[in-house]
């Protein structure tokens, strides 16, 4: 059974979201100096 996220994020949206999350991760790594 697919959750609401699957309905919310269709293919293009999911690609954008993944890129957005990747950017956030990069920013966090820069801010935190790669800790974690």
C-alpha cells in the first residue's frame, strides 16, 4: 500500500525533491564540517 508521499511526489516532483534534499545535505555538511 502506497502512502500519501507516493501520491504527492510523482516522478518529476520526486526528482526535484531528491535534488533538493541532496542540496540540503551538502549545505549541512558545509555548515557542520562533515560531522555526523
